[in-house]
C-alpha cells in the first residue's frame, strides 16, 4: 500500500461456489475477517458444515498483508494453501479468509491438478462474493439546540448522510460519519443551518466498506 492510507480491497459479505474435478467435489468459501480470531472461527464453521470432507484447505490475509496464514490440510505441500493464497493476493484482497473443501472422488489429480483445482475453488468463491473497498471515514459529534435537530436531520438525509440515534440532554447530540473529502462541506452546512449555534467535534476515524459498484468509474 502507499503511504497515503486511502483504503484497501476486501469482501463485504460471504461468497461461495463449487465444481467437480475428476469426481472430486470442491467447494470454495470466502468471508471478511479483520481479526485472526474471526478467520479461525470461519474456518471452524466451514469444517462443521462439511465434517465428512477429506480436506479443508484454508488461507487468510490480514490488512496490509502483514499476516498471511495458510494450510494444505493433508494435501501435498504447496499444492493447496499456497494457490488459494495466491488467488487472494492477485485479487488484492485483505482482511479475508478463504476455505476450499474437497470431497475426494477416488481419482488422483497430481500436483498440477491440485494447484489448479484449489485455485479454481478460491476464484469461484471470490467471484460470488461482493467486493468492497474499506475506506476511512471521519466521525463527527454534533451538538445543537433542540429546535434545529429536525431541520439538520432532514438536510443531512438529503445529502445521503444518516445521523445516529440522538442523545437528549440540555441540547441534542448525535454522531455522524462522513467521507473525509465531505467533512468541511457538511460542517459548513450545519453551521449555516443553525446560525453558528452548533458545536461540531471530530472524534476519530472509522473504516467502512464501500461496495465496488459505488466506487467504479463511470
């Protein structure tokens, strides 16, 4: 990744697919996993779904590629976990876990055949998952007088922004998540709407998935 941390590619939700190769059944699964514990949990879930399978080959990559783990799960070394990892890397996916299950059909595939089959299992899973770009968003805390909340909420909704559930005390306080490039404009809108009576504080940054369909060039 570049020095400017402007996002990374991942999957927004699970994907799966299967095929038959010389009587062996291969089923690929992929899911988002930002922590190793999530990845391990997903692997165990797939194992429970397919307790009779001969192999549960898996690979996961954490953000930035700093953590890469894979298992051949009994297949010859380098013929299963590595090709799955290579598919994820070629797709530029991180914070993901992929499991390819094999039900042995009685015909040996050889090293080359196994590499191709496990790579295909990973590709099918990736193709059927919804890809997204994890993007940094600015989190704002907005405090304003009661009588401005309705107008501010309506204005923000028209801008495609959704205020979180407000907190009521002497004033109304709510949180808002906005793209960094829109932060100044949104602040200006709120200040203008409330005649300068709103207090807006930047409280940090969160990462949210933006589906690739929304980021693709026209």
